[in-house]
């Protein structure tokens, strides 16, 4: 009998917009894992494209929750960090990884930017702090923009070339020492996917490039990737699962409505995820 795996997920709750915990919880639960949330903030929507969103910072709750968990010896198979709303939360996440990450897979999604720009509320000081957190990752999952910010590289744009991506991979591997999976990699108008770098080697996983961009696909990608890694898929096979699943979610969203800032209709694709993960 295999024990059920348990994930600590440090991320926000955006009530509308399908990202962060409202993506990670259902996807990872559907894949059979227990997900224990450490909510970093409560927002009415995510911070992109919705005007006038509310934001309640939950930093003050994080250490008391972690201390309570420590008091009865809670342990995790994975620590998964996403949207962190402040510099203090970066420090909290580093110490949480020190306390709970020793026998766990640590996946850091350095959520802070997309399409060449930092998200609302982040500055270069936050980028510096995020770099320090990335050093603790076993698996680092930046999009192209985040990869550029983390390595002081000018934004490479929506279509890149192989040499630039490989330089980016080298620089990111020097930061985290583990596996780096860069999302949003595209060398032409037809294909889009991920670069997977480990031990100085870079592999690519591509799928169809769809002509529409949806919010929250980074969270869908990272959650599917983590599910596959916890099911002992290789990094490249796990990236294949994540790329194919995001592609399926986008296709489904095009068919079933959805404006881009409302995220993807991943709920309609759970069966596909379970097939990709070889659960059904
Ligand atoms: O999907 C990334 C994300 C997560 N959480 C919040 C965000 C964003 C991106 O804009 O605003 C609150």
C-alpha cells in the first residue's frame, strides 16, 4: 500500500479569475494528493485586468499556522509556493522550506511577472528576494518574463531563439541547482511549450500554439507538473503532461466561452489530466 502524498501549498486565494489556490487545490486533489493550503492573501479577483480588486494580506497568519503544524510534527511530501504578496512572505517561505522541506520536493513558481512586465505591487527589490527563494527550489517553474527578471536578462519577447533560452537555462540552473522548467517557450508561430533543464542539458516539450492568451495558465501548468513529478514521472515526461494539459484547457475554454482574464475552464478537463497522469 502506498501512503497518500501531502502537499503544503503557499499561495493566494483569488475568489474570481481561476489562479493560485483555486487552481492548485482542485487539480492536485483530483490527482489524489492532500493539499494543505497556506493562504498568503485573500483577493476578490487576481490583480491582472480586473479593476478595483480587494486585497487582504494574510502574512500575520502564516507563522502561527506553520508553528501549530510544527507543534504536532506535520510533514509534507512537497512544498509548493506560488503568489507571495510581500517581501516578508518570501522570507517566511524560505524558513518554511528550511523547516518542512528536508524530505520534500520543493517546487517554486516565482509568480511576479508576465508578458515583459512585473505584476501590480512588485518591484526590483521583490525580484531580488525571489531570487534568494529560488535558490531553495528543487524545481523552479518561471515563465519567460520571470526567467528574464531572475537573470537580469532583457525581455526575450513572445518568440525567442534557442541560444537565448539555453543561456537563460544555464543562468537559472546556477541559481537553483535543481530542475528548471521555463514556460511560454516558442521558436515560431506554430508551437509553444516548455524548456526543461537539468545538469546542463536542455530538452523541449511543445504543443500547438493557440492564438489566445488566458490568465492563470502558469498555475495550471505548475500544478499539473507537480502532480506528475509526485507520481514519479521524469522531469521531461512531467513537463509533457503539463504542456498537453494546458493546451487541452485552452482548447476547451475556447469552446465553452471564457474571457482571458477569467482563466481557463480546467474543471472540464479533469478527466484528461487523470489520463495524462495514467491514473485512469
Ligand atoms: O496567476 C498568477 C497570479 C496569482 N495570484 C494573483 C495574481 C496573479 C497574476 O496576476 O494577481 C493574486
